[in-house]
C-alpha cells in the first residue's frame, strides 16, 4: 500500500513532464512556423499620354558695338514673341531668359604661326525662350514650323520638345496599389502550391519607378528612368513584399 502511494507522485511528475514537453514542442513549432515567410515582387504599370509640353529655343546676335547688339537682339525677341502669339500661345506661357553676353576674341599670329595677341572682335548676345503649355499638340506644331523664323532672318536654334504628366502623383498611388495586389496574388499562389496558407504581410518596400516611351525599346535602369522625349509613355513600379505562411 505504501509502495502504491509512493508511485502516485512519480506518475504525476512524469505526466507533468510529458505535458510540459508537449506544450513547449507545440509552442516551438508554432514559433518556427511564424518565422516562415514568402518574399515576392509585384508589378504595377500604366500607359498614359503626356498632358504638358515644354519647348525651348535660343536666338543670337552679334555686333562690334554692345548697344547695337542689344537693339538687334531686342528686335528678334519682339518678332519671336509676335510669331508665337500668332500661333495661339498665351503670353503667360512664354518665358524669356536673361540675356547672356560674351566678348568675342580672335587670335593674332606672327609669321611663324605663334599666337602673339588676341584681338577683340565684338559682342555675342544670346537669349532663351521657354514655352510651357498644356496645349500639347499646338506647341508640337509650333516646334515643327519654327523654321519660318529662320526665313525671316532670325538666327534661331530649336530644341526637341519635352513631355510631362501633371497627374503623376495620383498615377503613382494607383500603381503602388496594383503592385501590392500583384505581389499578394503571387505569394498566395506560391503558398497554395506549397500546401500552406498565406498569412499577414510582414513588410513591403517600394522598388524602382520607371517611365519609358511606349513601344520605344528603351532599356530599364536600376536607378529608375524618366523619359521626356515621348508623348505616349509607360510607367511601372515594383513592390518587394514579405508574407507570413500559416
């Protein structure tokens, strides 16, 4: 009878050890499961048409006398302003830069071909015009027809138009949401194929933001890319996401 009584505490202690071990084992497995995760990359992209155009050009004049050079440049500026206004460009969209003045010099050589002096030959003045407008097609046409100014005797150098999008911030938010959704779908498929269940999102980081011309064949850059030469563009963004597996 005494031996049976002495066995009871041993049995209780043994059961306690077994139960405790089971509890710890379950907790350990649960903790290990919580550390399992799936890392995926989601993509969001949008095609869009630029709604803002920037076009710039430069005109120059030279003369031996600075005052005369100014007068000639001012006459060209007035003619250019009149020309672009006649094409429908609003005055608020026209910006003229400050005048840049350069003294022109000419090397003087001796009979042996050595430079012995520099001779002043006059002043070269140039000025930029910049037009920023939401009338994209109108300014496109203007940039193509600007040779008419050259026909008027104005020394004008035109740059290629640059194209932008004023609603880029809103577009970016939509693309982030799309990329996150894409990442979730990808992670869900991986978990399903691994006989698991997708858990909570642990963390997410925004990747590279790119804007390239549509059907342009441009290469993507690790540092991101911002195309300004194409009116029709494609924007894309990536999201790196980490999900728990349940």
